[in-house]
C-alpha cells in the first residue's frame, strides 16, 4: 500500500511538469493551430540559461525569475522573427519551421554548453518531505510551484483585460479585430507566456532528469500525451491530462511486469494513439464542428 | 452637415474575382443611411472594405482622414464599430464579457461600468442573462448583444450587416426601433446593410441601391421608397 501511495505522489509531481509542458503546447496551439515541436527545446535552453546565471554566482531564485523574464522575451522574439511571417503558410511549412527551430536550439545548446550531463540544483533540497518517506521536498516543491503557476494563470485569463483580449483573439480572431484587439500581438504574447511556462517546467524537472541538451525530449512527449488526453482545445484539460499521464506512467512502470523504466516512453505514445482513436477531442476538449 | 464617411471609387477583390466596381458614396454625420441590394450585390463587401477586411483599392475617408492601409483594429480604434454578418458573438464567453470586449480599447474604467449599465437599460434581456454563455442566447438576443457590444466602443459610426437576418418580424421591429433611438439620442451615425428594404427605408434618412458592385441609385429614403423600380424590385408591390 505504501508503494502504491508513493507511486501516486511521485506521479503527481512529475505530472505537474507534464501539465506545464502541455499547457505551454496548448497555449500556442490555441493561438496558431499548430503544435510546437520545439517547446521542449525552448524549455531546455531556458534551463541552461538559469544554470549559466548560477555558475556566474547568482542565487537560485534570482536566476529563476530572470530566466522566466528572458524566456518570455525570447518566446516573443521567436514568434516575431520566425512564425509571424509563416502565419498564412501551409501546415507543412509550419511543421518544417518547428523542426528547424528544434534542431537549431538543440545544436546551439550543445555548442555553447556541450553535451555532457550536468548536475542541476534544487532550491527545496531532497530530504523526505515533512519527515515522510512518501515524497521528497523537491517533489513537493514541484507540485507547489505548479499549483501557484496554475492559480496565477487562471486569475490572469479570468480577471484581467489582457487575458480577456487573449481569449477573444484565440477563439474568434476576426471578431477580436473588430473590437480593436491587435490579434497579432496577442499571438506573440501567447508565445512569450508559453516559453515562460516551459522554462519553469524545465528548471523544476532538471534536478530529476539532469541538465543536458536532450533532457526535455521525453518530457515533451509526455506533455503532448497530456495535451491530447485532456484535449488540445482546453487548457484545463491539459493540466488534468498532465497529472493523469504522470500517475499512469508511474503506476504502469511499477505494476505492469516487463515495462520498467525502458518501456515507459512507448506508453505515452500508445496513450496518444489510443486517445486519438477513441476520443479525438480529448477528455475536456470540444470537437471542432464546421457548418458547411 | 459635415461628411463623416466618404468613399470614392472603391473596388474590392476576392482573389481574382472583383466584387466592387468603383463604388462612390458618402454618409453625413448623424445620418442613418442604408445600403440596399439583392444577394451578391456587394453590400457586405462594402462594409468589409471599409474596415480593411478584404483587399480593395480606392479612397476611404473617415472624418476627413484617409484610412489608407490601416489595419482593421486601428480603423476600429478610430471609432468605427462593425457588427458583422452572423454577429461575431464570442459564444464561449458570458454576456458581460462580450460587453467588456466591446470596450477593450477604452481605458476609462468608470465609463465602461456606466456604459454596461446603459446597455442593460436599452436591452433589459441582456441584464437578465449577464452571466450566461453568449452562445446560449436566442438569435434576437445575440443580435442585441452584438449591437450593444459595438456601442461599448463609443463609436462615431456603426456599420451593421443585415441585423434582421434570421430574426422573427416582431424582434426585428424592436431592434430597429432601438437603432433609431441610438442614432437620435447617442448621435451615432449608422450605415446599415439590409435585405429587408421596407423596414430599412422606414428607419433611414438616406439610401443607396447597389447592383453588381455599383451604386445605381441614391437619394433620401422617402424618394427611394417611392421610386417605381425600387418598389417593384425590392419592396415587392
């Protein structure tokens, strides 16, 4: 029983990271109708930036918040330079753009910081949380940071005018322009926020998976699985999907014989395919219906 | 009377297809002008061209200022509110959020709150439904919401695309009555495109008739209504 609870809690803590990645993916998907394959690499690069800042002697939390700000600006810059010109391009052009972005970021990180695995600090420590063997303080910290982030995002979209304008631009761009919203900048803002959310996910998961240019590959696939499971049209669904995928991954790895650590990733892929076959809109998404 | 909107030699294109062939018309400050025409005559395209939502050439001046190649959102910010065909309601949001979106470019918080109350006075049904998802409203209620959303901009000119479309005759009467009241009391100039020519001519002071992308007739609403050809083609008696 203790093992079971332990696995559930561990699942929730990694699920929190998947939830962040899924949320970042969904934010960009809502704005431009494309999946950002480079979301994980953006998060990885942000994590390296924070590591570099700490190497230069900056305390953890200062590096943490400066990295979030830099990632926000970087996300906007990527949209302005690369994806704004592709706004009306066909879907394959955009996919090629995302793959290009993926390899550019991945290689640049390798070039600057090389491919050796680095230790990444945790601000929470790794002692048992509140003296319990069930969960470590870092895992508890991951859950806590994610919950704070989610509450902040909810308040932003629900109660601020910019949040309202962003929701309007994502749901009906033409109507949004007709009330005077600059939809193009709303998309850029969405990119900035997605990059910032991704950077938080990267910095939280880095102590677990260690810092190296390919660290986010698996995490992003789980993030995609979470987004698809919850529904690509629903930020709320993406978050729930993230936690479910995290729990599912841990339970399957522990209890289904023969899966172990090596076969955990294919489980995420199998999950994506099963959801797409059985319920393409996801648990909370609404199917896109067009009147013809 | 001063001219608020001046359109000269407007030509609009959908891809290779030309939809407007040199439209010239104007609208006076405070006027309620209607554009009449059959299906496909170019009424909707004219409104969309004013807001730069379709590729066009020609000169459009608003309050003496050329609109040139301004983007849709910047044209709206000048004080031109456009209620599009199909109403453009943000269906997943509440009625009140829709009204707030109408005022999203404004910064006077107190004014916005007061204006929302004013809209509820014009359209009491919106007040009853303020927290409801806009998509659950009936067609007539959604049209009222669209007009209210447009007014939240405090526009000088309101463009209305077929406000009567799909509504019951009684609802249309009510809506048009309110439009007349808004025009008189709030000093909002209105350009309304309508297929329901009879009702539009009762309401308007000035009218233009479009056929295949050209203005073929213009005059006061009374003159147009009494014209033999218009009566036969558009009023049906």
